[in-house]
C-alpha cells in the first residue's frame, strides 16, 4: 500500500523530467505531474529587443488529475525555446488490487527548440 504523499520521477525525452506526486484530498487520490527541464540546461529568452537575458530552464508546467478529471489532452508548455506538447495524460486511481497509474503521451523539443521527439510512457505507478 502506498504511503501518501507518494512521489515518482520519470525521464521523458530531451532532458525533460516528469515528477508525479499523488496525495489524498477529501478521500480521493489526486495526482499533480510537474514537467521540468533537467538541471544545468540553459534556455535563452528575450525580455525586450534591447535586453536579452539567459534564464535557467526549470518548470515547464504541471497537470492535476483525479477520478473526477482523469485525463487531459493537448496541453502545451514552453520555457525558453524548449516545448512540450502533451497529447494525452491519463490517471487511474489505485483501488482494491488495481494499481494506480499515470500515463503520458506527447512530444517535446530539446532546449534549443529542435529535435522534436515523441514519447509514450507510464510515468507513475503505485499500489
């Protein structure tokens, strides 16, 4: 049996990591998956035409799922030039002998905004 909050990391593609935290809210399992660029990766962005700046890549975004809203489609996040498009992310709560899980499908670029790579992966599982 999982101890809550339960946390699991999964590497997707192009230095993007998915961290899923499952907790119990009002007696119901809820997952929050946060997508981040790997530490040490730099992303450039221009704040204004006269003030270019380099920012450390970090959190691309997050998705919250539960039995009430068990999937999300066509979610897009960007930091600097790096992009991730989540075509489908699904959540299944742990119940009885069934394992809880989060599965994510989509595509992402590298930190330079190139080399778009497709992924489909179970990013968290608990029982």
